[in-house]
C-alpha cells in the first residue's frame, strides 16, 4: 500500500491510537503537555500518514521531506505519531521522560525522525527557513514543513523568519499553525492578540490557507495542493481544540501540562474511547 492509498478511516484509527499513546505518556511519572499534544495529533497523522515523502526505515534519506516541530513541548504527539508510522516501536513511548530514555520532554535528534532539538519557542520556523533556502539554492526538491503553536507567534523571531521566507520566495516551505487559542498563561487573545492572523501572514507575503485542523479529509486536500501559490511560502492556519478527543481536557487550560493519576488516566481513556465509538 502506498501512502496515497491510505484511507481516511485508517488515518482516523492511527490518530486515535496516537491519542491513547499521548495519554499513556501523560500518565508517566513526569507527566506531559497533554492538551497541546492532543490538538496536534490529527495534523501530524495526516502529514506522516499521507503527505510527507519519508522513509521511516531510513530516517536520513537524502530525498526526504523535512519536518520541524517548533512547539517542541508537544513532543508526546510527535513521538506517538512517529511510532505509529514505523520510526520506532510504539511500546517505547512508555519510556517517555524516564532517565536514559531518548524520548525526552522536548524532542532530541537521537530520536529517529527528529531533525532538530526544539522547545525554545520561536526558533523552529527559522530553522525550517534555513533548510528550505538550502534546498532551493542547491536545486533539490525536498520540501520543509514546520508546526507552530499559536502562542509562540508572539515571539518576534518568528516574524523575522516570516519576512525572510517571503523575501526568498520559499514555496518549498509550509508552516502549519496549531490554532487552539491557548498558551500557558491563558487565551492567546487575552495575552497578546494575534487576530486578524490570516491578514498578518498575507501582509508578510505568504499564501494563507485556513482549515479545520481535525478534519482529516480537509487536511489531506490542503497538503495535497501545496504550494498554494508558486513563488510564495504557504501557511496553513489549522483551527484546533486544545485537548481534542478527551472531553475532560477539551478547551481546558488545565490540560496544558498534566501528570495523570491512574484514576484520571482511566477516566480520560474512557472518554476518548467513547468519543471514538460515537464517531464510527
């Protein structure tokens, strides 16, 4: 089966298993950034399941598309999706955060599929721009994707990178914004307002696509039509819900970082599985 042949139903099953894995990592002794990981799972599942040109058995394949997780605190989502798509065994996710585990709270390059260590917010897009520029100048066809949190767009370094990408016409670069409306201090619009976010990106020379970040078919259509415009980088503003899939965590600030007790883990899993049954 080729990646293009993967059904949306299969992607939905992979996303569900990834969410279960995120909860399992949140139930380890150190906990995890559960809310922002759950909001990003569908985006990552579609990218790795049907869009990115990658070889999990050969992570450093020269012809691969590059992916950068700028919101590095959502490492649990990345690990869950990487393991679901063959980069390492899913059981390894249970070692998340443990001493000597390569699955640290923020992703490290020792993990197969991780291109850069990230977590200092505001840096991922600059890294992605550098790779995209190098690919363009050497005539290579590799594409570069970067997933940003909406709260980190308050970092000025991002806007320097946004200006640079349009200046160099990096149409091999796609930024995806996980627009769940929250950051650690509260609602993004109550901290430093981002809206009108689409107009701001357009004013910096980017092509803007807005979509539902939990609609797998819509995400496939958006990513399959890249670049949105030749000669311009593309940003996908993906509307998401913090804690997506787990009713007690959805749109809940307290889900930002959680250490799940056995009882809370059981409750969260039950809610997730009930939601999945109702969606079938």
